[in-house]
């Protein structure tokens, strides 16, 4: 665990996830209270944030710190039913949480957002009603990434997402295994047009699909979004789903 007295710093970081100043203040405090490696890691990741991956001394040192301390840092996060912290650190803290169903996110959301500055959420098995409840949560407004694994939103019902007023900061969206639309099809042409025309996703730049979309749907999406990718750059395991942020994603959308 962090040194005693860390709680006000974590609270400030979780409430201000975009502010590096509060993270750097915390790093100074960690240095003064016996946790120099975590302090170094926070400063290092802030310095590297948004830079291309390459084998320079800073990035080698970053990997060394994760190798030596990553499991211990992850163990500080709460263990909750049907929830995983995949361990992708950004600017010194875990940014992604994966939940087995929307119900578990709704039940534990307060503790989740108080434990880490969560920016990416992965939800499995969400149908239209469950997704509506998830997107109604106030904390959703801080998300920059959303993954819908084994998505159960019916055909022509994606308005629940495309017209959500809380997704103004969303930059990345991943959709996979949407079997209710059609075998191996994640988005119809008409739904692609809906994504392009919505005014409710002003920051969205990248959409990833675990399965197939038609060439026309891809063309429609590319008229608005910088990255449109299907059946590529995805990581699947039995317990979680999230896209693998390899270039160009790692460079363009840190």
C-alpha cells in the first residue's frame, strides 16, 4: 500500500484525471514519504505520455519499474465481483477497468472511480437497456475510451449510444461480437451513418470492430473518424476484452 496519508492525493487525482499537476504533487509527496520508485514512475509516464514507443533509456526504465512493481501497485486496487483491472498504466495510474456485465459497473461505480482515475471502461454482454443505465451514470462523462464486448444492442438501436449526452469526452470506441445484428457483423450501414451524423460524440476519433463491417459502412465512418478498424488490433481472453493500443493508436490517441 502507499504510505499512510495518501488518500487526499488519490481523491484529487481521481476527481481531476486530466490534471498532471496533482499527480506531480503526489509524486513529490511519495518521494518525501518513502516510495521513490512510484514517484519516479509517475513522473516518467507523464514525461512519456503521447510520445511514440521506442527503446530509449526512459522507456526502458519505465518497463523496469512496471516489471518490479506492477503487481504490487495493482494489488492496491479493490477486488470486486466480475471486475478486472488489466494493468495498463497511464501517467502513473491504471486507466482501464473491465466488468463482466453492466450491472456490476452500476453497483460498484463509486468505488471504481474513487480507486483510480479511470478513463477507459470495458463492458461485456450489455443490451440496450443495460447500456442506457451505464451511460446515465454521471462518472461516464470522464471516459475517453469505451469497449462493448459481446455487445447485445439490437439492430438499429444504437441511438442509446449515439445520443448519449455524457460521452462528450469519448475519443475511442470498440465494439465486438454483436451477434444480434448478423453473424460476424458489428455495425450496419445505416448505423454507420448515425454515428457520422450524431452531434453527441464531438471528441470521438477512433472506432474499432472485433468483427466485420461492410465496405460501405467503413467508407461512411471514414468521412468523420480518423481511425476505423475491423478485425485488427484486438486482444481477447476468457475474462476480458480490450483493444491493443499499438501504433497508430498509441501515437495518435494517447
